[in-house]
């Protein structure tokens, strides 16, 4: 059974307790907490700004799970100059350290997943070189995760938006702790069917992200152009028991409807779609209206 959740990119100004109260009120099983790290003040509900034990209690007392810790971490920073000199003069290991801190925070929150990205390959770099650099860094983060049981979810996006691209990184790392956070909007932006992509990735998907939009503005689930219903039903029909995170990215879109107008029906809509998945989801996906592929 999928676990409906929403991302706090929908409600950057809410406190942690407001997020928990609304999640319970609207019938979600849990939430995805967006974090920008220790020094950020971007979101009032950033878990890095609050004692993890208090955050964990705020959700636990309402019967909710913190299902994912979403970061903007990527591992694509190129070496500055020759590798030895570049490592000596520039901070090449920042993403590794930040990945370790995100894993430690997730562990303290009782959260099973940290979301990251691969992201971009510099124009003049050979693809095998970029894959080696990104996977080397990812493996070090995965080594840190091994001590905690937290898993890393690599979201499709940037130069790793297609099924083949994501699979290439998964295979390069070869770790059971690494899986995919599969976004329907990012797949559409890469001109791929999210439904076909979900089938191809299969059990390598450890969480899914669903967006909907109309005229390039985020909207309520089922009222947009991204065929969100077919995507949710295709994941549900696969039998995976994973978080299904509704991302209404109000934080990035000035024209997005406020969360109070969008989130209340999100959980019930997903439950209805999940319950009807065995009757056969539609097999097509629109290619219009997506605004994805960024490190949201």
C-alpha cells in the first residue's frame, strides 16, 4: 500500500507543529520535510532548525511518519583543475559532508529516506568521467548511511532524468541502500512516459513524487495536465509499499494556490486512486505543463 504524504515545499511558512496538525487533519500518513541544512532560514519548518527529538515527537503523537528528508544535494561539482591540485585548493568533499549530516538528521528523526540528485554533466566533460566522480561521492555517502539504515533516494532530474540515466548511476554505485525517487513531472520534462518509466525501474523505486499543474502553475491533484491519476495508479498497481509524496511547490511559484486550497483533498484523492488501481490505470501521460528537473 502506498503511503500518501505531502512535501513541505507547499507550506514554507508553517511551523513544524502546524505541518503535523494539518497532515493529521487532512488524512495523510506522513510528510516529507524539506531541509536546506544547518544555517538556512528559508523554511520555518526546516527540521535542521529544531531539536530532532521534538520534531519526531510532534509527528509521532499524531500517528504520523516522517517519510522523507528532501535535500537539494547533488554530487556533480567538477574538479577545479587537475585532480590533485583541485582537491588541495577547493572544497571537493562538501557534498559528502553535507550528505553525511543529512543522513544523521534523518536517523535522529526516525526518517527512512534522504532525497538527493545526481544533476548536471559539464559540457566539456566525458560522460564516463562525470559518472565516476558522482558515483565515487555517492558511495562515500552510502557508506555513512550503512551505519544508520537510512536509504538514499536519487531523484530523476537534470542530466539524470531518464530511466537509462538514473539506472547508470544506480549500477555504478551498486548499493542496496540506493534507490530512486521517481517524479512524474521530471519524467515528462525528459519526454518520457512516467508510467513506462515506473514499470522499467520497478522495485528500484523507493519513493515516488507526484505533481500536477495547469498552464505551468501548480494545481490540485487531478485538475492539471500531468495525468497524475494514471501515474499514482501505475505505482499502486506495482504492489510497492513506498511513500507517494504530493509536491505542490508553492515555495517556488508565486502564482501557486495556497496550501489550504490544495492539500486538504490530496490524501483522499490519492487513496481513491490507489483503491481503484486494480481496475486498470490509464496508460498515457501528457507531455505538457511540466516544470520539473530542478533541485526542488
